């Protein structure tokens, strides 16, 4: 007596052989969808012009070193506030400072904050809460700029000094 043969769809090995290429097709379709829907925020359209602008920014870093500018920054995520203490620039303090807070990979999280001078080199401003992790900061006035890296949550005040 011969055993009755199983139909092809009742065999588990057939479904395993079909599942592997089917998973690759589904993964490819998801990858294609993500490539079409999302944008490449890290790619600059005009990289040559952007590269030339870097030389202008370096002059602002050199001006900060010439003036001897330094700052101490404290971020309070719970109060959504930033406090900054600045050394005087040519014996005086600017009325306002611009602070650019930039996420390394997600430009949608970037913030431009205007710090107001409240006296004796102390500045304050409101800020949206920052996600934990790595952030780039640029503090600037009319002709100088300071750059630094911030890790959130912040453990101690961040000291910003000129890049040499």
C-alpha cells in the first residue's frame, strides 16, 4: 500500500522557500517608499558655495579669539530656559546674542534663539526642550562666533571658548 501524497501547499518546506523571497520583496517596497517620502536633510544642494562660505565663518572664529570672548551656558530643559554668562567684548556686552542649537542628523529639531542681555554679562532666553543626546551650538554676535558641543542632559555648565 502506498501512502497518500501530500499536496504541495501542505509541505512546510515549500512555504519556507516562498517566504524568503517574499520578505525581500516586502522589504524592498518599504525601502522604496521611505526613499520617496523622506528627504535627505544632510545633503546640501550647492556644496561648492557652502564650502566657500566656511572661509567667511572662520574669520568670525578668529575675531572671537582676538577679543578673548568666552561664555558659560546652562540649559534647564525642565523650565525650557537657557542662561548664559559672557565675558565682555571690548569692555562692553552686546544687547542680544544669537544661539543656534543644531541636531547632528535631524534638521527639523534645530532652533535659533535670541538671548537678551539682562545685565553684567548675563543673558536669558526661552528654548524648546531638547531631546537627550548630542547637539551642536553656535553663539554669535555681529562679528564673532563661538562653537561648542552639548550633551543633553547637561551635567555641568558648558564653557564655550574660541576655536583656535
